[in-house]
């Protein structure tokens, strides 16, 4: 288990622009005539960052009016940008005052952009092992991304924020962060008026950068480039290419005199904030601060001593504890004896990598009783090839500890004894680490991270956060552990690492009892004991198994998509009557809205939006739009999956090992990462074809797919008790045809394909709180017709309407909704005075009990299947879970048994008042099975 302090650096002008234009249609103006849109949006987002992410360090970085070195190097730098709106410029002083009242440092440096200041501080923080999140939408920052530096990109129009790491950069550019400047130098950046090489877009630049690595090397090898036209472009624009690279390169050595530790997050200046809010007429913000009764007596605050302030949180130096670093055989044997007699214990691993299956085990900590823990240093020679290294450092390390072979031999019987309960924080990671060493942990009974998530999925679940919240305790930070500048955990003394790891185990054990009581008090004990905690072992087995990928098939598919993209580009150019950079939103907007005169739907800080929602709205206005939508869809499929999957194959196993995450989705659904298999597109033919790349492990096996049929609609029928839905399912009718017959008042035989299509959209849309506007958009009909369809639906299915009304009312009263199994989702905005925000929370309230129950059901099915596989000693493996579907790598000789076993476990996972149907298929790949 690894944890580090976090630094959030805010691209303040980017957030301010974003907030200003979010209110472009209805700007916020107070009684003094001051436009406050940017400040209001900024404050809202700042509160979101502080409340949800709880950064250890934070700063707001601004640009200044003084020209930078880029303006000196290129007089037309940013020359095409529109002048900042006067009312936005006028609000910046207040914006900085508000930030200062948050006690957040305002950083700016003449002669440099905010990008350079943020880049410099991010690299400094990286050297101190602090994880940095750059809060920005600017793609230029992707050149800074590393293992410790990520982009925290604000979500658009209500969508979730996105964290972009190295994989995300690869998806965006086709290259790693270190080559982003090479790509941008070649293609330019219209937003900043950086020219790039004329006629060279991403499609042309990518193979050049992949082959020659740098612009300088490309220019040195022009004669070896086969395309004569491209040779000429590069020869004629040599200086422009080098200049463009210089302009896009973020300076990470600016002379800003700031100590990272002076950016420590502090309490807000409540009186100062209230005063500013009152002036700006932010009545809701001011009222919130008063209602929370957080205004302290200023006189008392001045009289507080430094000692009183610093002892607010307990820590390792102020609390009684007994942490033992095991160095002698006598201590080792004593620990083994204590563990064998223990009814339960916490364990925690220290490793060299976040990739559990390829990590080197550095040590293990155990805690059996509170305020006491053991740490055993380990010498692990089993790792032949390291994974994603957490440290950039030496290759020769200190070798202190007990050999891994002895550790496995002695601790395997204890860790695999299911009668001894095992606790941990993110115990799945620690168990996976040990599984790679030959220990399959059994008896996993409690995970503090998962327990905290079950209690409040909207809060932080890190051990640091839980220790602070529940124990009033500050844990040893990774920076404190490495304060001598050592770069690798293997080079730090085993006593220091021992205290660090033992503290993890001890604090986890202390938190177990607290969370156990909270779970019991909230009626969540059964959910944890029967679903979430048993699922850990299941996910471990699935991640270890992995899935085999057909690399030659993906290579062929990549070529096919590439050829289709080439054809689409020609069609787009033909409709535009000129060539342009299709991937440039500014150039595309110019073509669509200035040249082709299409109506503008939405505006951003850099001009008119060309996002998918806008293109969908313009689909019928010009044939170019259809080609653009297909182009984007194919380009994303190619970069995100077709070309990316082979790079994610573990060289030690030859398979892709995705990580399944239990504590991400608020509804209880599982998510996956590295790669994200939940987002593989299935609505298009090519998207579905992607599944053909997932194949069985060998020629003696097949892929089996088991998919719940319309499970959310069946759950809706059960929860609402609507007679119409219940009868349709119990009579095994086509639910969409049945709905169409009732809504449109016709017999089953007279239902047209269009009627069924509309009924299907209504059936699924109702569960997501769809209204006339949303349904009209989906069905391409008028809002009045959509409204009439919804009214008829509720007339025919009155208990569904009743469910929706009662659920929303209960959410307003309780502040949360829950599934049939008691899983809760708290809705902090359910009583918000802003109608749009409140409406979004109400839609979440409608959907969560249904989607969450479906999530609980498939988790129960997975647990049942896993146990049956073990009890029947079958060799087939469960390898993937995607939405309502389970995927298996099945031995041909076990096919019949597996079909029966899987169907039975999925069908009986939960009892509903309607039949549960499971669609099962087998094939030589996932597509054929599905």
C-alpha cells in the first residue's frame, strides 16, 4: 500500500475563463453592475476540489500582463486570441482576493506564463515524492505528465472531472509525455497561434515522431522520408518547426522563490470570505458559512499558541505505540507464533511498484493488537522485470531482511488459513502482491477503504483521510520517510521503513473497529459481509487470470480503420472545399460556422464548441457533420483500444491484466482501469468487432459470455410493483413491444419498428429520469410529442410514476437513496436551490436504486460462480465483468458444466418478482460468444 501527499496547482485563468463562458447566455451581475460569473464558478470549483480531493498542498497560479519569453521569440504569439472581455478582466482583482481569503497562495511571475510556474513547481514536488495534480484543460500540460504528475481536467457541462496520466497522453497524442512537444512543434497550436509546419497534422506527425523521436532528428533525416511533398514542407519550414517546439515547451526551471511546504492547505479566513461574498452578493455562499457555525472568535484565535495549533492532530511521536522491526530469528519466530494463535490481524505490504503482479516485495507489516505492529524486511529475488517503478534511482540496493523463499514457506499456511480473519486498507493490492509470490490469501474479512466507501461513496477513502477524520491522527508522510533525499524505498533504513509500514498496519487496525460500528449502525453490515468483502477474493482471482489478446487481429483492424479514416478525411476536405486540421477545434469551428454558415450551438472561451453534442445537434444540417462524427468515433476507437491494448500486455504472462475497482462508482458498479474495459463501444459494428480481439488462453479453451437480459427493467418492475411491467415479464413478452402496445394503444401485431424503437428509448430513459427535452433529442421528435409519449407511459404504468415521485421525495427528506440490499448513495445537491443542480441530483435518485441493485446482483453472482468453481475444482476462469455481463475462459471439456453453473448462479443471485433471464454464448473469441 502506497500513499503520498498531494499538491494541486490550479490554472486560474483557465478555470476563470471556463466559469465566465459557462454563464455566457445568462451572466451573473450584481446590483453594482459587476459581472461575477467567473468568480462564482471559480469559488464553486475551488470548494469542490477542497471538499472532494482534500489536497495537502495547493496554489492558484495566474498569468501576468508582462510579455513572456515566448512573445519575445515570436511576436505573433497568441496574436489571434480575442481580447479578454472587459468585465472578466475587471473581476480578476476580486477573484484573487477570494483566493487569498481561502488562504490559498496566489502565484505569478513576470516574464513567465502560469504554465511555466506550474511546471516548475510540479517538478520540484516530484523530486520530493509529492503527487501533483495540474488542474487545467490545456493539452500543453500533457508534456509534464509522469508517474507523480497528472492532469486533473475539469469535466464539461456536468460530466465528471478526469484524471489524465501517461496512458491518457498516449491516447490523446499517440506518444508519451516526453514526445508531446515534438508533436505540438510539428502540428502547431491554433489556440496560441503557434504555426507548426504548414500542411503537417497529427496523422502525418505521429509516424515521424515515433520513428525519429525528436524534431531535430526528423530535420536531420529529411532525405530518408519517402514522401517528397513532406520533405519539401520540412525543408522549407525548418526554423518554424524548431521555433514552434521552443514555444510549446513549458519551462520547468523558472526562478520562482517558493518552497512547496509553504503551500500547505490551510483553514479558510471565514470572516474575510463572508465579507467578500456579501460584497459580491453571493448570498448562498455566505449563508452556508454562517450555517456551519465555523466563524471562530477572532480574539481567541489570536491568543492561541503555536504549540496548541501544532498538537491538534496526534502523530507517531505523540502517541504510545510499540512498533517492532523484525531482525532476529527470535523475533521472527515470536511473530509467527502470535499470528498462528490470532483470530484476526491486519497485514500491509511495502513494494517497489504499483503493478502488484510485477512488484518486488520489500517488506510486510502485521498488527494483531492496537498500538502494536511488526515489520519484516524481505529480500525478494523473484522479480525478473520490474513494472511501473515508483522511484527513479539506483539499480543496486541494500539487501537486508529475510529471503522471500523463507517468508513464503513460513507465512503461507497462516495467510492461506481462512479461519484467521485478515484485515487491510486496499487489501486487494496487498493480496495480489503476495499471490505473485505464491501465497493466495484466504479469510479476507474487512477492508477499511471499502468500508468507508460503503458508508459514504462521495468522500475520501485514503488511510490518511480516515486517520485524520476518525482518529484525529496525522500519519507519516512519504516525504518524511525520504527526507534524506533517498530515491528508492530499498535504500532507506529498514527501521524507518518499518515504522512507516507498521504505522499503516496499526492505524488500519484501529480504524477497523470504528468503521465496523458505523457500518452496523447504518444497517450496512450485510452488504459488506455478503457482497463487498467476499468480492475482493473474486477480483483477485480475475486479475491474476488476465485475458489473452489477439495481436495480429488488432494490427489488421488498425490498418482497416486507418484506411477508413483516410477516406473520411478526403470526404471532409471535399465538403469543406479545403484541407485543414480536423483535430483542431478552432480550425473545424472556422469551417463549420464561418465558411459553411452552420448555426452555432455552444460557445467556449476559445470560440464555438465542436464537441460531440454540438455535432449531433447539427447532424441534419450538412453532410460533413456525419463524416466528422464517424471520424471522431473511429479515431477514438483506434487510439484508445486498437493501438493501445497491445502495449498493455504483461510481458511475463502474455496477457492484459485489468484492475477492477470497487470504490469508484457511486452506484456500486465496478469500474476497471489499465485498460478501461467498461467503455469498449458496442453500438457500432467496428466497436463490437473490438471484442474479437479477446480470445481464450489456448486452443483447448473457448470464451463464454453470460449477460443478464434487460436486468434494470426487471428490477424496475420489481421495485415499482407496476402490474403492466410485472405481467409483461412474467408472460415472457418482448418488453419493448409490450410497452409500445400500451403507450400507442395498438395490438402487438400492429406495432411498427419505429413504435418499438420509441418504446425502448422510453423504457430505458425513464430509469434515468429522462424528460421531454431529452427524449425528443434521442428520438428526433418534437418536445410536445415526447411529452405526450411520457404522459401516456405514466398513464399505462402508474406505479412507475409513483416510484419516481416517492423516491425523489424520500431523497429530499433523507438526503440519500438505497438499493434493495441497503447500499446508499448520498445526494448532497438534492435540496440545492439551483434548479439544474437539484434536477441532476433527482435524476441520480431515480436511477441509483435500480442501477445499484443490478450492481449488487452481478457481484453476488460473481461470488457464487467463484465459490462453485473452487468447490467443483473446475479449471475454467472468470476473466472479465463488463456492466451486466460476465466473461469466462472455459476449457472445452468443461463447457456444458460451465453453462449450467454460470446460468444458475446468475439467475438465483437475487430473488425478484419477475423471471431473471441470462443469455449465454460461447465462441472462439468474445464477439462470437456475445
